[in-house]
C-alpha cells in the first residue's frame, strides 16, 4: 500500500484535468468554499427547484412514455431516458419554455 505522498487521488485529478492551467489555480478544486456556497444558497431555493423538477419530470415521462394504460407502446428505454435526463436538467439551465424538447424520437 502506498501513502498519500505517492498516490493522492485529488492530486491525480488536478494533474489529469490540468486544473492549474484551466482555472488558473488549484484552490478552485481543493478549497471547500463551493460546498459552503451550495449549502447556503441551494438550501434556500431547494424546495422550489424540486417542485419545478417534479413538474418537468411528469411532463417528460407523460410525453415520452405516454399515459395510455390500455395499450403497449414500444420504445428505446436508453434513448428515452437520455431525453428525460436532458430535458429535466435543462429546466434549470435554460428554463421554460426552452427546456421542452420536440416530441420526436429522432432528436438524438
């Protein structure tokens, strides 16, 4: 077994991602300030975000999987879940109405 001075996970990631070069300083990865900011700022809005996510996921699942409980519909689950995840996460990055993807199965 090797010690941290030989095998250090965080140092390996910093080196592999060229973090010093791409961000200007390693402190942006090693300093815990991001977690504190998230804890402080995200907790204040988390309930509203979850309501929006629930709304978006309901729309995604109803649109992609359908709501017909009487007949089977064939679909590619992997492709469908890629769309659902993309649409759900885009609700927070671009918002309404841009997060609504077309109802086409050939968008990927």
